[in-house]
C-alpha cells in the first residue's frame, strides 16, 4: 500500500511541475512542442509581421504624391508609380511634312522624349533604301530639339523605280526565315541607323496578321536586333498592329513594343471614330502579356462622303480647312471622346468627318490607364 501511495504522490508532483513549467513558458512567449501550438504560434507571428508590414506600406503610400486618375479602384491606385515623369510621349515625324512636325514639337516638346522618323523602305532585293530625306529631317529636328532621341523607322513597303507595294509580308520571309539572313538584316539596320546618326531603330513590319510562323521569326529577329543595336548603343522599338494574336505569342523583353490603338474606323469601314472605348479595351486585354509595351494613339481622322460612297483621310490641318469652308462646329461624342463634324458639300452630298484633337488623345490615354491601372507611355501618330 505504501508503494502505491508513493507512486500516486510522485505522479501528482510530476504533473504539478509540468503544469507550472508550461504556464511559465507560455507567459514568456515560448512555443509549446505539442499539439497545434507550434503552427498556431508561427501563424500568429507571421500575421503580426504581415500586419506591421502592411501598416508601414500604408504609411508610405498615404504620404506619396501618386498621380490621381479618375475612375480607378483603390487597388489600381496602389500600383501607380511614384514618378509619373518616367512615362513620356513620343511622336512620329514624316519627311513630307517637316513644318507640321516642328509645330507639334514646339507645342508639346516638354512632354516629348523620342521622335521616330518615318520611314525607310525596301527594294525588291530586300535591301533598305538609303534614307537621305529621313536623315536630313532627323538632322534638322535634332538641331532644333537636341534633347530628344531619334529613331529610324523602317517599314516593309517595297518601293522601286516608281512602283510601290505596301506592307509586303513575303519580303519578311525572305529576310527572316534563314537565321543567317536574319542576322545580316539586323546588322544592316543597326549599322545604317548608327552611321546616319540616329539613336535607335524602329521596325514597323505590318500585314502579318495571324501568321504565327512569321511572327515567331520576327520575335527571333527582335533579339538579334537588340544585340546588334545594343552593341552600338542604340535602342530598339517594334510597332505592332492591333489585330495580331498577341496573347498567343511570346515577345522579346529586350525591346520596346508599341501597339497601334487607332483606325477602328477608316477606309473600308462605316463612319466612326479612329478609336472607341470598346476597341481600346480589347487591345489592352489582348496585349496584356506583351513586355515593355507603349500605346500609339492618333489625331486627325477620316471624312466619309455619305452620298458619294467614299472615304478620305484627314489631317488636323485638313479638318481646319474644311471647317473654314463650310462653317459650323464639331460635337464631341461622349461615348468615345472623338469629334464629329457634319456638313454638306457643294454637290449636296452629306459628310461625316470623325477626328481626334488633343482632348481626344487625353481621353483615350486616360481610358487605357484606367484599365491597366497605371500611367502608360504613349506614342502620337500625327495624321
């Protein structure tokens, strides 16, 4: 009996000691080595650290002067960069309208960082025509605006002996299908831009549409051009049409991409604005996987002769001239931001002239930024 009494007392003492030990450890914040105590304590510690980190981030975010964009969510606002000046505008200049390019740069030069000189072309043998007029335009603009970067833009038009074929995709297969030929093309482009004093190369190869075989050749070429241009200190930009299957392609992250966000309506379509909100939304969604992406928007527009059944492109200067002739005022369509000017010509034919001005460009840029959740770089095609 005494033996059992001793065992009982010993067991009770052991339990009391264990209980006091556990209470002591808990009060000191230790983790118990049994049950779910360890995982619960770790989760609590992690949650505390996360809360502390979130509070710190909130303090930083609330004190930052992030740019305000109407209509975006709090989550999108949190993604806004702290320095909107990093997001700049670029513009295309054409050799047939140098005065207009200078007028635009005079009015907007503080917001313009890059100018693309449009555009060098090919002959039937796949050689780039010497861009004497383009070099002269670049030289004149660089003298007047030396703080800009100038890109030589190259498009897959074939011009030879007065004959022109626009946007020839066959010449791209000739140049890019063989790896050695593609490398030689990259070297030729980079060398030409460097020798002529440009700061970068822009390729504007169009009418590829849904040909993913050719697109993969272009993507391989992007890396080659990035290497050849980079070795000469040049930048590279690649212009993309809005209708391509961008969500099915893996573009290079070594170059800048520019998607054309215009001509939802134009020659061959019914009357309407160059872009509308649904059109822009579709582009943003389709191109969400494309790295280093900028968005090209355009002023000017098209004049639909409803009685004659034909359409003509109109620059901003054409628009001003037509309004001066026929009088009246345009109306801004709030559903897309563009301007509609309706008039009747001397022959009694009704016209609808849809076009964009600077306010339209601002609206379209804001629409894009609202969807992606942060400011974007935009490129301006001046019609």
